[in-house]
């Protein structure tokens, strides 16, 4: 919490006879991210939607009255048996909250829509379509680039790379390229129906 990070959503195609053609990622705004940047993906078009905040977010870079609420990747193809990574930079991750939920909607070329929006409930089996959840820790309990916090099992994984304070936007992405750690949310443990899916 309070640090900059790069989040990578690892998205597989789980249909045998259709391509993934769109990913709609909802960015939480109840604890907004002041600056959210999207890494281009060759062959995909990126649409970013924002909302005006009732309470501005103040960071070392100034005051922000708007925040990204949704990122949509479309126009590309994830074919059967393939996956695609979608990456965003969050600066800074919000404080005062223990986790962020990134609800995602995956659309296929045959019209099927899979909503990865469910959260685990106490005493209930793990949901079939878990939402990506990013667990946040305080700076005192987090080491630099090697520690990883495990999120809900069966949730897709989000790879998270910390970003050094004071680095510029381009350098941030380059600096974390080798530091990605497995953390939670959009693939790996189980984004679909087979528990051993990677």
C-alpha cells in the first residue's frame, strides 16, 4: 500500500472452439488509484474510462480529481490453447485498504461471456468464476522486490512488480521487467473450470 507497482493479468483462452476477443477490467474507485497507465499490447485496442472523484487523491505528484474506472482491451485474439498478458502500472496503490478487487469480463468470438466477478464467501465452496483480488500490505511488512502475498486460491494470478520511488514512467516498466512475482488474481491457480490450469 502506498507504493507504485506494475500489475500483469495473465489471461488464457479456455474455449476449445472460440477466440477471446475482449477483456473488460473494472478498476476499483472506492479506493482509487491516482495514476493508472496501460501498457500497449500489439494487435489490441485500448479504451480507458474515468470517473470524477468526490474526494481528490493527493500524492507526491500532485492532486488528482479523476481516476481510471475501467480498461477495455479489444480487437485482438487469444486463440484456443494460448494466453495473453495485459499489464497496467498503478501509482500509488491506495492506503487504508487491505485488498483491491479487479472484476473482469472475458468475451469470446462465439458470443460467450465469462464474468470473473465472484468473491469467496465464508463457509462456501470457492466460486467458479473468482474475481482477481490483490492483497495489500503495509510497507513495514513488505520486503522490496522478492516478497509475494498469496491471494485466494483458484483466483487468477496477477503478477506484481514493485517500482522504485522517483523513477519515471518508462523506466518503471523497464526496471520491473525481471522482478515480477506471482501474487494473485487473473489466472494460474484456476481461472476456469480445471483446478490444475496454468
